[in-house]
C-alpha cells in the first residue's frame, strides 16, 4: 500500500490514477496515522510553496513525513512536493520553512530575458545517476513534462539524479537513500512517467 | 537516442483543442458561429482525447462552449474521464469565473486553467488564481482581431464584442497580474485554414516573458512551422486539422522535426 498525501493539492487525482495505472495499491492519507503503516509515501504538489507548507502543517503532515522518511521506506515528492524537501523557497517573499530533508533552497529561473518563465512543456532528462532505481529503463534524452517557475538548488550535488537544461542546467530530480524527488510531473509524462512510477512501485515490493 | 548526443532543449508543443458542447466535441466553421448553433459534431471528447494521446499530443485543451451550469458539470465529468486515461497535461477553459471554479477543474484532473472573458471582466481573477495555484496554472486566452493596419484589439464574448483594448498591451498586463501562459487566437484567421496571424503572434511573443500558444488558422503543416519560426510561438493549437483526419499529431511533429524544430517524438 502506498500512501498518497492529500492536503488539498490540485494534482491529487492525476497522481492517484497514474499510480494505479503503474500497478500500485493506493491509500489517500490526510494525517500521519493514515500513512504510518504504508510501504511508501507520495507527496504531490502544485501551486505556491507557502500554501503547500501551511496546508501540510495544518494536517500535521510535516512531522509525519519527517518521521516516515526516517524509517527508510521509499518516499517520492513531485513538483512542489519535491521542492518541499528543501529548507526554504524564494517564491514571492516566501516565509514558510520546508521539510529540510535536503540542504538548499528553491529558486526561480533567472536566465536571459528571452527565457520564458514558467517553463511549460516537455524537456529532456540528462541522467546523472544511472544507478538511480527510478530511471531504470528510461534512457537519457527522454522527454518529461514540466510546468514550473521555481526549482530546488541542492547544496549536495551528489543527490542530483537527473539534470535538465532550461537557460542553464538544473536538478530535475534528486535521490538520496529512500528519498526521491522530481520537478517534472511523472503523472503527466505519458509512457516515460508511468515507467518511473512503476519503478517506484517496484521498490515497495522489495 | 544516445545520451548527450544533442543538447537537451524544450520541445515546441502540438496541442489539439476540443470544443465541448453538451458533452460532445463540436467544431464551428468560423469564429463565433459555434455559439450561434452552426456546429459540426465531431464525437466523444474522451474517445478523441485518447486518440490524440496515442498520436503523441503534448497537451490537450478542453473548451466548454456551453457555459451553463449543466454544461459545467458535464465538463467536470469529461475532464475526470480524460484524466483517468490520458496521462498528459490537460487545460480547461470556458465559463471559469472564480478560484473555486478553478479548483473544481484542477481536482478533476486539469493542470492549467484558461480564462478569457472572465479575466477581461475581472482582471483580479488572474492575480487571485496565480496566488492560489501558481502562475504556471493560469492561462489567459486572448481573442484578437485586426482593426487597423497596425492595430489588433481584444474581443470578448466569443469574438462578438470589442473591448477597445490593444491585444499586446492586454497580454503584457495579464502576465504582470500573474498569467503564466498566453493563448493567442486570431479571430480573422480562425477557421479559415489560411494560416496563423504571424505578425500579432510574434509581437505578443516578444512582449511577454511567458510561453505563447498560437491558435486559429492552421490549415497546413507549413502553417504550423511558420508560426513557430516566424511567429516565435512556443506551441501550436489546432482543432479542425486534427478532428477531420487531415493530419495526425504525429504528422505535424514529423514535419516540424524535418524543419529542425525541436519536438518530442
């Protein structure tokens, strides 16, 4: 059973359906008790960083997620759910703290004026950690769907599992031990995304 | 593809648009005619969405042209069913008047919300939506019509009423309020299959720092390439060219790739 955290995030249904398609048993979890006995947790997220952090805080999910991650079971954060793994964000004078699982902050694209922000669309993965189990069977150069203005800048480059180029290279996903995060939306990335989710589901069967 | 063989680059998007009326996809012959009842029935929206999903569409836009309470509940059902089967980005537009309406569509499975007349009537809706769901979620759709040798104005209510606003100025204002994408629909070109309006597309694309989707006028593969290259659009949106089987999404992408335009194949 995989717990999918529901704190009001807009993309909940899409992630739910994609996990089911990838072969998972899914429980929608709204509090720490509902995720405690699950074999993995997925944290979706779209929208504003502070909104997400406040909503999670209200449902006591911040402590719940930190405790779950400590157990060593697989955890996947998607989009703002990925950004939430870091310490803080520069979004709109954000004041909310992140989960602080990884050192680093969430920053905005600030390339050339010609760079369109948000990044909306299909961009390519450059695989930095071919040993990352999430990317098994997914070749470098694969397109995945992004829709974001902000992205995390990890202090430890060793956790970066893929990079993507958009006015410069950024960490499009990270991996450290049992914790995974993707800036792109696997639930919206057709076959490549479903394969990634199936790889995540496979981790819960080990 | 061999890793690192070409530098990674964001792909130009090809987006089929589905006009939904009473739960069915329809297509008017020209702008505004759909609302007047001149519709051709094209089929079930979810069946079409699945077909375009298979063809490699990068995104899909569902547009509620009924804009009644009953139409909206039908639309929620359409989005839910499409999102359950197509694991790709979906945009919903038509009749969205509040952040609550936006939330209903997002929870149904939409990724982006497109607003047009409601943004003109209440520009603060753009800001409110962007603050709540992020700019990347809020698309402002602009119906522009050439009214002079070098002037395009924004029209509302399905292209029937001029607002007197300059199209590029409205695009800039919408982005300043928080719009994360602009869909530019040329009223003159819509449904004519004579090609996109390259001048206004380029003008807007160069005036705003967000992606611009060109819409209205796609009649051939060359038109699509033209508006991406000359018009500087980030994506092309089309309906008839796909609905009536003239071209598949795959045909368009193969053609664009042959012109060295980056696409996701």
